């Protein structure tokens, strides 16, 4: 690919681990955080991979992220918990919360954990997929920096607020749905900016609430649009989904919600009238055998997936894409041939390497 440099997975994994350790994370937490980031790159979600490392470093430098968090349980039942993430890196806090949910599910069938006082947690799919080896259905979501206008509005009130659900299959690959509740993710705009390209119609509106294709539109006072883009294309449904995530992750956990969610960009200060603690997440795990025998579920999920794969494609298309297929195929490709990074990202990582005196 032009204007890119390809890196071996393990090389980037080691580099990211070393940087996180240099920031003060324990080796265990640094390994965990780097695993989340590199999983994003492997799966082709470049907006949430090592390109995000600079953002985490800036939060740390601004004393807005604690590299040595001590998670605290605030409320707990056999199947649920609410934890305070101690302002830790979401890449570390969320997997630990998900592990708690999995342990609860092992004991009582289902486990759900709400998290407050956290930070950006990477791709939601990573946390949901943690349930798969245990024959469990995994769920993960997070609220985020307000970038998105509700339908009919011209004010940033919600984040991209992603949802991920992972289902264990049998002979078919596991089904993993991982998506933002907005028309796009902020990181996708950043990729277009690095490439000098416009955004597709329906992703952004300008500060007056009018459609724009300027990939810098968000930085110029514009807003992302909910999934659906406009009322005629059902943006109210995207607004509903984003609202559900915000309430589950923050109103339920005690984190900040709506326009009060702290900004990911370190040079932007959080509001003074905060209504909660940090960013919020909500994760869960459900044992399949709490509902029916695992083999029966997997057999039927395989049939479901096969039926969708065999569905007659519309004109101009070869086949139906099952949730998780592109990411799984990309993982195989990048594990074999390496991870291509845009040159602006490479240059940024080189600068980070010099700053922390680690090898890229």
C-alpha cells in the first residue's frame, strides 16, 4: 500500500507494551492494554489501534489517567456489580470488569458489571469476545466524548457509544457484532484526514446542522450523525441506540453521561459541573447452558449463519457478510503479512519511541 509501512504484529505488541510500562503501568496491565490495541489493528479497526496511543499518553501527561488503578467494588450481588475504575486506562479496566462478569456467570448463569471512573476502552468487541472461550455470550458497551447530535439537533450530546455482542458458534466462526451507534466513528474521520480525503455524505453535519462531507467538519464545530444519518433514513433509531448505551453505561454506573462525558482529547478540559465519575462502561456474560444445552445452541447458530451465507445476493454483490467476517479475515491476513500503518501514524510512533526511549 502506498504511503504506509508494514509492521509485524509482535513488533508492535512489544513496542506498545514497553510504552505503557514506561507510563507507569505494571507489566501485566501493559500486556493487557497492548493486547486490546493490537487486536483492533489486527481486526482492521485501525482507528482504535496503535494510532490511539498518542491520545492515551496525552491523557496521562495531563494527569487525567491513572496508570496504577485500584479497582473498587461499589455495589455487588451474585450476578451484578458496579466498580470504580480509579481513573484507570479503559484498555485495562474494562477487561478486568469483564473477567468479573465471566466469573459471576460461571457461578449463577449471568454476570453484568457497570463501570464508572474509567477512560476510553478501545474496541468493544475485544471485551465481548472474552466470553467466547467459556461458551458464553459476551456483551460490551461504552459511552464516549460527546460528538454526536440527536436527531433534529445541532448540539453535541452523545458519543459514538458502541455496542458489541459475541456469540459462540460450532463449526462456523463465532459471530461478533461490534458497531458504533453513530454513522461513523471519530477515528474513521481521523483516517480520512490523514489521507486528505472527504467524508461520505451522511456522516457529519456542520455547526449549523447542515450536511457536510468535510472530514475536518467535527473539528470545525460540526457533529457526527446518529446511525441512519437523518430522520428519513431512521436516524431516530440510531439516537435511541446511543441513548440506551449512555444510560446503561453511565446513568446506571454513576459515570458522566450526555454532554458531561470528559473529552478524550487531553487539551480539552472536562466541564466543571460534572454529574458523575469519568467515562462509563457496561459489560456482561451469559452462559449458554443457562438457557439451553451448548451443543444445541451452537448447532442452531451454525444453521442460522449458513442460511445467511447462502442468501441470494442483490445485484452487484457477491455474498452476504456475516457480522465478524471482515474482522476475522483481516486478522488472518495481518497475522501473516503484517499490519500496514499510515505514515503519519508511523511518524507519531517514532516520536513516541524517542520520548520514552523504547525501540519501535
